[in-house]
């Protein structure tokens, strides 16, 4: 009898590849054979971004399958991508498993661990008769909102295509925070055809979650006690990176600028404003300029992640003379080793889009937030950060929908001068670290590993 062999397959987005690859390394370190399946498009980017010091390929076998899109297609067209994936990837995954099982002998695939958005992967696992688990990289609160889609439709809050029929606050249980109907993930999609495609995909989640033997969440009970009390079959095993002693994630789509760490070494303790908005956020020229001016007005050192695709003609997007005026205290990079940045003692706060990975990385490193949510689950996560955990502040837009430089400057000054934000996030950090290193998250992880190994 060979060792247990799992297939791990993420939804093809940066924020979902990272935690699932971290989880894969964790399983590999517990003597489980792991085959990690990216799309061909993302596999190439991940492999290119690996540094010589990354040993992930020694632990995890990284392979790829087709996503159904043509080479020149826009993979940010989520409607087209979703339809292509549903059409092509189930067959691709089944063929890959058959190929592995033919070649590997005793080390046949024994379990499929799929991103919670990839219900078809769970169905493939059920079809071939192996164990199956759904991994949720987002907050449990987000998962609960998706599991309640059938109820939202029956209650007339949304129609069968996902269109919002009632603008109102909704609370699925007294134990979890209320949410507004216009903040649901699919509601941020402007194109109705795309919204319908994504909504139909999300509508199936309540079925495939029941089909899974395990539902795992990259969260902790201390972060979301109400959510896990409401749905105890979703078991937290995170935050995964909090248990990584090196504080270094792998699986990025772009090479990291590690030189910024040496720059951070030169800054005073608890002084640097770190600014990063994830992988998909796009900024118009006016908003980009307002952010630059707001950072300049703080008169504090800042590290700003400015992706080349974050704005049109990025080199011309900065305010005139900005780079010259801030060159002694401001550093702009195309991509940063975020976990190492957030753990650096010079970092004082995190201006964030509030993606779940960023939220839990900030908490795990005891860094307070200035919240700049953009779409999808960001508004749910901002509610946690500002209203539930009280470890950050939110920004207000003016009547034209722009966050002005004065608002940015004032909120940063408030955040950095009020020490209670830092105290609360350090308290939450301690609880979170205890959970992942020896509490409920660790216990759930150990039980999951034993379940995989139990033949």
C-alpha cells in the first residue's frame, strides 16, 4: 500500500492559489503525496515567479490542465472563463487522475481537495469514488452568504439570475454580522450576462458543499465565532500562513521585489505605511493621483505596491513632481513579499483592499488597517475589520465616488495616533496564533490529516 495521494485544485485566481498551495505544503510535510493542479496559464506564471530558494517543487508535484480558453483570450472576463472551465476542466481533471493512477502504481489518487468554487471537481471525485473535500479560502461569512442563495431566491431578495430585487439589510442568524443585499459577491458585477453566469455557478455551492466529505476554511474560530457556530460542518484550519515560521508564501503570479525588505530595514520601527490592493484592482487616474497626494501629505515613509496594470499608462499616472518630492521616504514596487513586509517591525499600518488573504495576514502580524474595499467579498471583510474586530478604519468617498487625499491623510493620522487599534489587533493576533499552533484550527487540521491517511 502506497502513501495517500491527494489532488489539490484551486480556482484560477491569485488569492486562491496562494492559500491552497500553502495548504498543500502543509500536507506534504505530514507525509502525504500532493499533486497541485493549476491551469496552464497560471502554472507558467507561478513557475516563473519561484525563486531559487523556494523548495515547493521538492514537496509538491505541480502540474497543469487546460482551462478551455484560447491563448489570447481575456481571463479577466469571468463569465467567459467560467463557461470555458465548466465545459473543459472536468474532463481534463478526470483524464489527469486516470493518467496518474495508471503511472503511479500504489500511489494512486485517494482524495481530491478542491477550491469551494469548483463544485465540478468534487463531482469528479464522487464519480471516480475517492475522498473529496472543499477548501474555502474566503471568510466563513462569505461562504454562508453563498450557501444561503436558495433562501435569498425563495425570499424574493434576488431573482433566479442574481439580480437584486430588494435593497435591505439581511442577517442569516443573530450570531453573525448583518450584510446588505447590494454587497453580495455577484452584485458587484455590472454586466448582467456575466452576473448571471457567476450567480449560476455560485448557486450550486450549497449542493456541492453537501457532497464534500469535509468543508475546510482558511479562518479561525476566534476570527468568526458566530459563523462557525451557525455552520459547524465548515471547519477552520487557519490562518495557514500564521503557522509558517518563515512567513513566506509561494505561488505568486509575479516576481517579488525583495529589495524593499532592505529598504524597510532602514526605516524607524512602526513608521511605514504599507499600501497594496491585491491582484485585480484597477484604479482610474483621478483616484490614483488622490492616493499619491494623500500618502505625500502624511509626511511618513510608505511602501506602495503599484502593479503595472493597476492604471492606464502607469508612468504618467503619478501627480507631477510626486516621485521627486517623496523619493527620500516613499518606495513604489511592482509586487512585494507581503507576508514578510507585514511582519517587518517598521510597518505601522496596512492600506488594503480587504481581500481575505490580506485581512488575515494583517491580523496574523498585528498590523492595523485602513480599508479600501473594491468588490466581491471585500465589503464583508471590511465589516469584520472595522466593526467586529475594531482593528481598522474605513474611508469615505465624496459625491463623485472618489476618496480624496484629505480623507486619506486624516484617516491615516487617526489610525496611527490612536493606539487602541494596535492594541486590539495585537490581542487578536495572539488568539489567532494560538489557534493555528495548538488550538481549534490545529486540532481540525490534525483530524483532517488523519482522515486522509485512514484507508
